[in-house]
């Protein structure tokens, strides 16, 4: 698959909803009902971070059992992890940053990668390798809306998925930016509701997030 084809594919994924739920799932039994609640609420694109021992099994279960879910893996940092998540059925992978080894591995993988770029140098370096879609992380600590808006002037061709510290109140300000295609957040799946299995409440939060628009 060519670089352009991979970028077309990840672009289609990111345009599916205004928010991508970013989840740290501790137990496999939580994965499928959580994913079903989020998809039912209008958020089909799901990022399962590789921060727990259960993450890969959660990804496999969601990919196999949740109709309509577009499953991605987050916190992918090595070529080995990239290979693992591709084999687990992921539609895309997300990295908090980038490294030459990871990008070289992504060149040989059909599954698209959404790498992280923050500084102008990082963004330009990724753009040289064909990445017109990039993650902006950690969004709020790195400068937030004002920083992203300033990047759009010299580098308008890159579209970002900002993630990190974004709340429902802040989301519209991000979504109004011309260089933001979607954003990542975790507020629609709070750990307390997941632990208690309150899937209806999570579906309601997802539905509210699915209606967010730029301010």
C-alpha cells in the first residue's frame, strides 16, 4: 500500500466522528460492552491504548464482536507493537510521537499510523515522510488551541488530532480550527462508570460528544 493510500484510509477514519474516545481498559470483560455503548452513542472510532496487560485482548474482542466499531491502538511506540496491533485487527495505530524505527516499520505495514508531532520541526519531518494527518499530544500542556492555530499558518497542509487534557468545554474551540480533523478525549468513558458497568450513562456521554462542533 502506498503512503497516499494509507493517508486516505486514516483520513476516512478520523472524519467518522468529531471525537475519538481514548481508553485505558484494565479488564477484557469491560471492553465489548464499553465499545458497544460508545458506538451506540455515535462514536465508532475507538483508540485502545497499550497501557495495560489486557489491551491487546481488548482490541481483539472489540474487533471481533462490536459491529460498527473502528478499532485503533494507542501508545504504539515500537515496530514490534505495530506488528502486534496490526495482527490483532486494528484499523489504525496511534503513537504519542515518532521515531525513525517506528516510521520505517510503518512504511512496510498496510495499517496506517497516526504519529505525534508537536514542534514545527517534528511536524515538517513527518510531512516529508508523507504524514498529512498527525496527532498533537499532549494538546493542552503543549500550548492548546493558540499553538495549533499558529501552526496552521506556515504548515496548513497538516491536519491534527489533538489529544491530552481536552474537556467537553474546550472541545469546540479545537474543532473550529481549520487544521483539526477530530480530537481525542477520555471524558465520555470515565473510569468510575466503566468500573460500575453503567453503559447507558456512557452511551449518553458519547451521544453528547458526537454532536460537538466548532465554536
